[in-house]
C-alpha cells in the first residue's frame, strides 16, 4: 500500500511539473506588454502643448528607434472618475527583448541628449508633468484576439 501511495504521489508531481512546463512554453510564445500608468500633473505655468511635445520628442528619438519595441499605444483618460491617468502600453516579443529594451532606451536617450545638462533639462521639464507611475507586465493570450 505504501508503494502505491508513493507511486501515485510521484505521478501527481510529474503531472504538475509537465503541465507547468507546457504552461511556461505557451507563455513564452505570447508577446509581453508593459502597461505604465502615469498620474499627470498640471504645474503652475505648464502647458499641455509642452507636455505633448516632450512626449513626441521622446517617442520619435527613443521609442520609434528601438527595434525591440514591437508597438506602443499611449492613451489619455477620456471618461470616468480620474482624469489624471495616462497609460502607455508597450509590446515586446519576449522577456529577453523586454529586458534588453531598457538598455537600448538608455543608449538612444543618451545619444539624442548627448550631455548631462541637456538630459537633466529634459528630465526636469518632463517630470513636472507627472506625479508618479506604476508598471505592470502582461502576456497576451493570442488565441483570444479578435
């Protein structure tokens, strides 16, 4: 009886590991998305046109030039209780690309803003329009696409 119990438990553990492995492999085929939710701020003397211009410059000089970024959507709050949300959803092929994209973003950022003073100035201007953010990482379930 003891041997049967041990064999059943080993079989159960084997099923768990094999199904987990299959689940991990399925996830590896799905693209990953980073959803960054920023809380916008309205600084004294600030202008939405300036904020949007800063976002466009970064997008053209960094995001569009990063080959590891498959796509990006930027959405601003339209309707509901909190009009301060701006959401960036960035798509990557896999975890390795997501991880390497940060390094590439830094490289592109430092190439366009070549000296410390210009980087600090851009960051100071950009940061006055945002009061913090959160990041979440999601995997796409491609079979559920419309």
